[in-house]
C-alpha cells in the first residue's frame, strides 16, 4: 500500500464568486485544473447576489455561500425569536466591519454581519488548505483561521496600489500565513522585503486555454476589455483614439465590459465625435470570439496585478499596446517584440504606438506570432503544477510539524 498522503481539501474563499472580475475567473481556472487532477476543491463565496456562476466551472467543484443576499433567500421572521434575530442582523448589516480598513477596494461590500459570519466560518475549519483571494479576506484568515488550517494568501494587486491603511495591515498580518502568493517577480521582491521570514511565492495566473483561434492581422479592429472603472483607464484610451481617426478613419475600437463609468465614457465618445469609431460593447460571454476578430489589443490601465485578458489576447496572436503601469505589462511584454510599452497615463504616447501598429500589417503579424510564444508560459500546463506542488509541500510540512509535536508529548 502506498504511503502517500491523500490530497488535502482546498477551499478558495472569494468575496463574490458569482461576479465577473478577473480574480474570480482565474480562481475558477485554478479550481478546474485541481479538481481535474484529482483534488477535492471547494469555492466559498463570502456573499452571493446572483443566481448563477458567470464563468465555466467543473461540476466536481463544490460551491457554497456564507451570506446569501438574494431577495429569494430572505425568510421573513415569524416568531419572537426570529424577529429578534432579524433585528440584530439588520443592525449588524448597518455596522462597519472591525478588522477591515476603509482603504480596501472592496470595503463597501463588508459590514459587521458579513465579517462575523466569515469569522465563524474560518474558526470552524480544522483541516485542508484555505486560500483567501483579496486583502480583506486575507486579514480575517490571518487572525481567525487558526485551527490547524494551512493558510495561503493570494495577492492579485501590486502592493503599491493598496492604500496606506491596507499596506499597514498587510505588514501586521501577512507574516502569519504559511505562504503569500503573488503574480510577478517585482511583486515577489517587494513582498519579500516587506515580510522578512515569510514564504513568498510567485505563481502567475493561467489563461484558461492556449488552444485559440488566431486573430487576423489584416483586420481593422482594436479591442480593449475590462470593467468600466477608473482603474482601466478607458477615459484616457478614448481621447487617444480620437487623435487617430483622421489618419485611420476605417478603424474601430471595441471596448468590452460593464461598470459604473459607462455613462461618462459614452459622453466622452460623443464629445470627441467618435460614435462611428469607438463602441462600448458591454459584457460578453464570448470574448475569445471577439478577440479573434481584432488585429491588436490595447491595455490602458492605471494599475494592474497581472492583466489576464491581455495574456488571453496574446494567446490569439494579438500584439499589445500598453501603458507601462504597475505591475504586470512589463513583466509579460517585451517592447518591440510582442507589443509596445509606453509611459503610464500618457495618451499621446498611447496614440503614437497604436498608430505604428495600425500603419503596418506585417508588424502586427510578426508581433502576433511572438505574442503566442509569450502566452505559452501562462498556459494551464505550465502554471497549475506549481499550485499542486505548493499545496502538497505546505500540507506535508504541517503534518510533519504536527507529528513532531505529538512525538514530544508522547
């Protein structure tokens, strides 16, 4: 009989597993690969507001929710005890969280009720691996998931993009983790310096597939994608495109995504008379098909963690024009080989780089070939074994430590 230990159960805790963000997509990619390799995997959603998961998820992955906020999930109180509990829940829903600093980007989703339920969940765990996926969840796991669980913090953003109160809490709590996983070499260097003695590992996110339809260099379509939030910089991309219309009147810019800045971006399109040239396409479940119709991809973000849609675009043989923002683009792209990097938040430089690609179909084709080769190192087969190795190693260390402690008390 083999002496190998079975795989530990891996639980991924997401703020909102039913949303559409890049972190959710990459965590579900990880879960799919692990469960296909024989691991026991669960995705836990801190809150739930939608009925359906938005990304492909293997049916063998268990999904559970801590706080269900859907109207259909609410049961009106009937007896006295129910009414008391309902009033208490209402008070806690209105109270601010205790452990999460106001500078956390998802702060508005947290309150005392959600926080208390998460803490109770974490304290009840006694085995396996708990992977938390944003600072707020990391802080709670560092303080409260203490009952024999292997704790792994994922950081999907560059440290410098966090507000000061979040940075301070990171310094205070992240040393408690068995490992902190970051996306880029620059992030690893920064976190190792910040957290001496803490195990910091760099594991990039994986694209969901490298088997993609190649884009067409002769196409006169550029694509950008992401939530319509200030972070993505579409308010800089649209004026940059306006500078190109006279020279390239038959080109289109298609921006995919939904979000709070849609109305403002639409006004910007009208102000620059771009209604026949720039299109807000909304959310699509078929982004791969849309990427294959383009001839280059644009990343106009003010900051990133590791820009996954950009890497997915490269897997379609799309060259990239990108701001050299922190962090990610420069960790992936080689300027002049598979794309063009320009100074951050410089719309004029972005326009010049886009013009260079728009004017040269052969350059688009050559850079597109190079882009596919770059994307290969972010394929599932290259990335996911690193997660398996990390979880196996951490679980083995925990058992070895526990065995040694038992031996001492024997």
